């Protein structure tokens, strides 16, 4: 790195003795997301030897590999070559628009009122804003099928809970900071819950198991409590 200037991106740095971190950008913008997806596509297309997994995030990709299968310096050079072919283009994958029904009833939305009060809004306005946005799936993580969504209206950005809940119900639709997400399973969690969806985000015997994939667009469609309760139970809920 030249003194007084930032390293050019993408930048490949050591993350461990069996992992590289590829820094694609400096923010969680849609432009950075497209570059991450383009780089991910090029790395997958390159069929690089020794790769165990590729983990995309908002502005980076973690590459884990088997150091006994390939000399790390050689792999790093191969990674750099693959990235050079992707730096000027985004992913060619056609993004899907996935509509996800959400019930914003107070019984299913324990943080809706607090979010509304924090921003001096009516709860109906919080619901309208949340459901009017189009989100993009940046990556999946935390647990299988959990989508990290960009596109939350800035006015709704709210910090995580100071003390996480010990149990967040499966299907909870939540926000944290400027992010939105959906809990596929019942787990601990500290995001602010605004509603719940009957959609199953991850079902092991489905192909593919995850409902959403990086690059997909998401819209939340409000439904009433009666419609939510009338839907038949499906496998994978908990």
C-alpha cells in the first residue's frame, strides 16, 4: 500500500491460515453489492482448486480453502486473476422479485410501537414505509436461510435491542440499524420485530432449501391476522 493512500480494491488479505478476505468495497451500497456478486460469480466460474467455501457479505467475500490441497500463495494469485476479470462487471444472474406476506398485528410485532415512538411516527406509517420499500438480499448468514436485506427506508433505521431476546419466533420480520431481515428458525436475537411471515425461509428437503438467494429482490406484502392464522402449518416452521 502506498503511504497516504488506500489500497486498491478488490484487496486480498489473510483472514487465517486457511482463509482469505477479499475486500470489494467500503460500504453496503447497491453498487458494492453488484460488485460483490460479480466477483463471487467469477470465483465460482474459475473452479479454483482447494476452495472449501465462498462467503459473501455486504462488501467482501471470505474464501476458505484447504492449505494441504494447494499452496496458499498460488491460490492467492489465482484468486487475483479471477477477480481481475470481474472488476468491471456485475453478476449476470437475473434477480428474482420475491413477495413475502407479513402480518404486522401487534401480537406478532412486539417492537412495532417502540419503533414508531422512536421516530415520532404512527404504527400505521411504520408499516406503510416498511412494506413500500423494495429490498435486496445482500447475503445469507447467522443461521441457514437468514437474509440480510438492504433497502430499509432511512427513517426507520433503529438500533438493535440493548438486551437480545432468548427466543425470537420463526418467521419474525425484523430490523436492526439500516438492515432488515427474517428469522428462518426460532433462535435468540436482538433485532426489532415488526411482524411475522408464514413463509418458510429454509426447508431442508426443498430444492434449493433457502427461499431467498443473494441478489434477489424482496417486497413485503401486508396481510391481516385472520389470514395469517388461517394458513395451514407447513414443515420447517420451527
